C-alpha cells in the first residue's frame, strides 16, 4: 500500500490540521504549531495515518506532548465516534465468529491498517477532560486480554455528563458505535 500522499493533499491536510489546532488551543496549551508541523512533515507514514483519521471523519487534533519520547499525541476529536469507523465489531476473532450479518470490518484490524491505536480506558477518560465526546455514540476501547478471552470487549461513552465504561460481546456491532484512535508523531 502506498502511504505517500500527493503534494496537494499534504498541503490541504496541513492547512486543515493547523486551523483545528488554532481553534482548539485548550487541547494543547503551551504547544507550538510550527514544531508539530515539522514533526508531521518529517514522517510521511504518520501524515498518511493522520489523513486516514481525517478521511474517516475523526477530526484528529494534538492533545499532548510526551517529552520522554519527543512525540506529539494526536487523538480523534470529533464530537461523536468517527462516522467512517462505525458498525465494526471488536476484532478479527469476533468477526470470524459471526455466522451471519457480518459487519464490514473490525476495530482492532482497521486501526492497525491505518496506523493508529485504539484508546485505552485512561486515554478515553483523559480525552473527555478536553470536551464532551460521544454524547450520542460510543467507542470501542482497548480491552484487557482476560476480558477478551471470555468473549467480551469494552466500550465507552458520555451520558448524563459522566463517562461510562461498558462491556459487550466482542462480536456485536451497532450503527452508533465506532472507535477513536491515537497516533504518536
């Protein structure tokens, strides 16, 4: 798979990301766009992943900087779970277990294909400190192996101004459930 974006799309994406960065300064107080842009432009595979996040309507934005690894942290900041990543079951095992009415894909493999990670419970809760996300939808999150081994998977949402963590069979899928991703650059 070619992970190089045409120059015109690279420029469009950078313009869009910069505008979102400047509009939502509360998500990344103290960070400078010039440094973020330089990191993105130096990593074409990461730029491709950001584009995939954008194309699936995730509205990626910087939510932090990890000084230990010298990486900026991007997360899907769309108000609701990204439209282009909904109606997926949790993982390949769950998808293979469905005998009929199989969804088009699964969250874990799709995230890997576009180069991002599903959020952990802690990351999801930290995102919710920056705004109100998933008030009408829900998002799969990384599920501990012990839960997954028993057939379950975890998802989160925000209702009644509170963040909830739930469980469901990993093979389930719903039109209002997708997943949010994280990308380190």
